[in-house]
C-alpha cells in the first residue's frame, strides 16, 4: 500500500511596502519549499495586509531552519511576517500580555536608572547579556540592583518623566479596547514605571518587580518574588484560567530571553524588535514596524 505524503497548510501574513507592490516575494516562496494556493489582501488597523495560503510537505511551524530562512528572506524584502496554521489564523485573541521594557517602552528602565547613578556601562553589559539569554535573569537582576544602591528617589522620578511609549503602542491598545481584549503587563521591570504605562494605555493589570526605597534612596535589595520567565508564564496561565479564556486565544509580546516561556505558552507569541534567540523561537515577528501592526497578525475575523 502506498502512503501519500502529508501536506501542511499555513497562512503567511505580511505587512510592508515590498510585499504589497512586488510579486517577486510570493514567487520566491517556492525557494522556501512553499506552494502558494491563494493570495488575499485586507485592511487592518490602517495597514494593508497580504495573506498568502501556502502548503508545505512538513510542519514548518516547528522547523527552526525554516524560521531562520524565512526571517532572512523577510528582512531582505523589508517586511514583517507571521506564519500561522489555518486554525490559529481563524482563532480570536481575548487576552494580550506584554513585556514592558523595550516592548511597551523605548528603553530598558534599569539601564536608565544606571545612567542617573553613574554606572551605565556596567549595568548595560549585564542587561544585554541577560536579554540574550546568556546569564540567568534573577542572577543578573540581583547584580544590577546592587549597583543601584544609594540612587536617590528624585532620580527615579527623573527617569519616569523622560520615558517614551513605544511607537504604535497607543494605536494598538486603542484597538484592544475596541475589541474588548483584556490586557496586562508581565514584566521583570519595576512597578512604579509599569503603573505609569498602565495609566497611559488603560491596561487592566500588571505584574512587575518592586523598587525598595528607604530614607529617599534605593536600598539595592531585591524584593521577592522576582518576576522572571517562569513567573511570567505562570501568570499568563493563571490569568487565562481566571478569565475563562483558552490559552489558544491568548497573545504574548516580548523581546528578550525572559519572555521566551510566555511566548511559547500563548496561542500567539510575537517577538517584537527581539534579540536573535527570541526571534528564532517564534513564528510571528515584528522587526521593522511599531506596535500598531499587531492587529494585522491577529484573527482575520476581527
């Protein structure tokens, strides 16, 4: 008896000038081992999105080599791309959780505090290593907090005043509000900064680390529990259960190694301006645009 090879179908969604004005992108998908069946376009959140229904002879959603090749191909054509199964593509999002630093904000807050304390270079080296997943987050967090000991409270307020929201954040969260999508910040950053972002974007809840100040200065001590990758993942699962939302209807967005577990757990995990290790682990990536294109990668049924 002859057994037919199983074929897998996917939707490849692209956003960017090149994909909407150059058919060479679609033609080139054949070199990635994809057969194009149908191409449609839709307008979402002010962006033109091209959805390409493709077929492959293997499950590319778990193929690391395919991902690396696809991201390189997408970068070459200056587009942002998401690859989803047909089921995932049709699944709505009802809960969206976000990292904060370098995702909702244009900065790493702990690095900004280090600038005020005169230890910027030392702290930044540790931050970047932790974001790449080279060292344990809790270990790096403890080291960096110790370097901030003695920083006065006014410096915290100075940093708070100069922080800027990420491009497109306001538009994305207005969309979430219109669609009644529940939102949360799950961050290894600090509560005082998350509270400001929460107010600015009307986010439902936050889970972050705490800054300890005594007599007007940071103590440099870590307040347990530290919000690390496992804590973010656990909170995502807990929130989904509490809100009676299936995990397949959740979205997680982040950029660093501390986000890997929640990105893998959510129904949709989107790497946003992410480190290479993070981008290599997901099938949805935003590298070129702001957060305003997030709705483009959610269900076409919205």
